[in-house]
C-alpha cells in the first residue's frame, strides 16, 4: 500500500513560510505582481544555483513552501512567482491577458528585477510550459537546468478537459474543511493515498480566508482561457522547444496516477535528451505536491550536479 505524503502542519492555511520574504515587481503593463523568496543565509561560504519556481495554471507560491525550505537549508536561493490573477498578484481586467505570451513577459521582468544571472527552473504544469519557452530566451549558461513537475511537450487532452470542467467553480466555501472536501471530490482519483490532513494542507495552499469565507486564490475569469477548447484544432507541437533544452540537464517528475503526463511522453523525453532523468512519484497524480523528503532529496541531488 502506498504511504501518504507527510502530515500537514497544525495550521494548514498559514500563508507565510518561515524564513521567507514576500516581494513585488511590476509587469510591463503596470500590474503589481507578487512573489516569495527564501534567501540564502549570509554566512554560507558557497551558494548553489538559485531556483526559480513557476506554479501551475491556477496555483500560487504556497505550492513550493516545503520544497523551498528544504532547498534553502541546502544553501539554495529559492524564488517563487504568482502569475497575474493568482495568489497575491493583481488581477487583470482583461481575462485574455491570462495567456502564456503575456505571462512570459511578466516572468522576464521578475528575472531582471531579481538579478538572476544564472538559475534553474522548477516548473509545475503550466510552469513547465513556461520553462520550455524560457529555453529560447535564456541559454544554458543562464538557465542552467529545468525540473518539469508533471508536464512535458505533449499534454493529454483528457486532463485539460478535466481541469476546464472545474476551473472557476466552487470558488468559495464556509471552511477550510469544505475546500478540502471539494478538492477530494474533484481530484481524489489523482491522489488516492491522501488522508484528511493531506487534503487540508492542499486546501490551505489553494485557498485563504477573506471575510469569514475561504476563497480560492485566483481570478475565476481565468476559466475563460479553457472555455473555448476545440478538439478539432491541432495541438501545438512543443517538441522542438524541448529539443532546445538538450544542452542542459533535465529532471522530469511524473505522478504515478497523472492523467496529464503519460509514461509514453516521459519515455520520449528520456530518449530524446542526452542528460534527462525521470522520477515517478508513487500515489500521486497531477501534479505532485512536492511535500515528501524523497522528492526533495531527488531535486537537491539533481541540482547539486549542475
């Protein structure tokens, strides 16, 4: 029987992580965007490569609290970003700007503001798609490595339809327990090993309290991005973008029960890259939550080789 991830803390809705600093930067079109940094202690003689964490479609920086604290303890500077309309970032009045090309410019502005001369990217789902495109703009001596968290150049459309069916729904709940219940009903098949405390912890990453209610931390207008899916339209070919990353190491984290990243895609990613590795995370689907020590150590070990 697969064991569940580590237990959640007593206050799973806590918004701030220890030893983390919240910051903001400006988008090219004037929005105030938010991020979180886990800085390196000044007394460390050596500073391993900084890690830029990019979340999933409707997710936020809190998804990286656990792995960031682990990497910080190993000396890494870790930064996570909230896209526009997510987390603590400003919402956009035009939902059409919740698009990859616009977000790419926001990410570039953050990299410049943070002074990241050389870094690795840890991208969950949509964050991994951003990493694919970043490889065109940042050569290997700048973006030195990529960790894909349950995403690749080919995405299974059944997962996109599943996400589209829930995005923007159940935005408010009376309690964190109710949020956890909603999550279990919608994505329970992706995380069969989760217990009650795990669902509460995940709920605390996705929702926060406002005026006595728990609200999902993204603009519900984000759902418009997936509302007009056309199965007849050809999917974009992202494999050429992946081929551009063959000059730097890649780690692929694959959820055992993922409906978005298939084993066949993982195999093709391995076969087409001279320095790629896959780690399958048991008992989890899309996207692995990055709570467990084994995954933390796998990421740290991968980064140590850069």
